[in-house]
């Protein structure tokens, strides 16, 4: 369900781009140290966003160093030095990935289930390390949140809001875990909005594939197996914009110590995430492609 929260890189300044990539590299190294080298394969820019937000909420100090790695052996790259925030994000990612794979094992079929079977030993080991590091409470909250999400989906209500709210709760727990007072309230509001946005974006992205394979999808229950009218699509866009507005309102309350980090976070919310949605909406469903293919064949025969 991840891979949607990312920056519009061409719009970042050079130093902001270096900070963004350096945070990614630093988180990758932190995952290797905290939850095992194999867990680094599950890294996504979504947790870089989490790291940037948490560092500003906690006032975490950070610095960078030039390092080589197996992925980039020839040239040293900017990498954030390990700190408490990167370690937390590494453990949180391990827990969420474990429960996501467990969910896929229970619900998916075919290639997705086979992929989950292959990933299961790796994510299980990573989760054990996160539990030993003291994150059993967060693990329980994620498990409870995914159980609520599963119940919402199994009820098959013709609504996107109910399951999106359930996933938003999971992200709210992850972003706000361990924080108190104003920072916890900001983190919870931000996590809830981004979590709901991710769920809606994922359902929108999978709409065509879910229709083809006859799988659950909130939008299928609302509109059927093809994209709805332009007015309905406008409504979906507005719903996604509203979540981003809520997230940006929460960000406005953060006392930023790094202007570069603020610019990266705003770039993600104002440019990167909207661009992801536009890319999804430009896709055509399998039914539409088949319909157009049939029309072309009929014209050729005529």
C-alpha cells in the first residue's frame, strides 16, 4: 500500500534534493542495523516523509556523511547519520511490513500470495527485532488497526471513507507514537490525513486490476468496474485534496528548525502527492482498453 508519498524531485533545490536523498540513504542504513539487511529491500520514500516530520516534531538533531554502499559502490553519496528518529522509522516500517505481508497471506491469491510467502521469513525476523527493541505496543496498535480495516472491507459498505478512516488510524498511531502534547496532536492529525489519502490513492490505483480479478475495492462497490463520470472523478479529486489540506494545516503548526526540511515536506504535500493522483487517473481500466480494442477490430473488419 506504499510508494505514493514522494516528492516532485525536479522542483526541489539542489541542497533539498541532497537532504531528501541523504535521509533515504540514512534510513536504509538504519534499517540494516536495526531490523536486518534484508529489511532494506522494503524501504520506500513514504517512511522518509515520516522521518522528516518526526525529526521536526521531536527537535532531533541530524547530520550527514559521505558513504558508499552496494547499490552505489563507485561514488560516495550523502547519507544521514543514524539517530533516534531513523531508528524509530526503521522499526515502525518493519512492523507495518510484517502485518501487511500477513494480511496478503490471508487474503490474496496467485502472484501476490506467492510474493508474500517469499517475504514472510524476512519480515518476521525484522518484526522480532522491533519487538525486542521495545515496540510491542506499537505492534499491537498496528495489528488492531489492520483488523479494523479488514472488518470494514469485509462489511462491503459502498463507502471509501470507512476503510480509509481505519487505515488513517494506523498511520496516526505510527506518526504520533511516543510523542506528547502539541506534537502528538499535530502528528496524529497529519498521520490520519495522510493515511486516508494513501488508502484512497491505493484503491484508485488498483481499481482496474481489482475489477479484472474480481477483488474487493471500495470504488467498485460505488461505481462498478469502469471509471465513473467526470463529475464523480472531480469528487474523488476533491476528497483527496481535502485530506492534503488537512495534512498541510497540521504541518503549519510545526515549529520547523530546518527550512530545507519544511520545503521538502511541503513539496511532497503540494506537488508530489497530487502528481501521483494525476498519474493514476490517466490510467485506463482493463475494461476500457478492451472496449476500445474491440471497437478498433470492428472498424477494421468494416
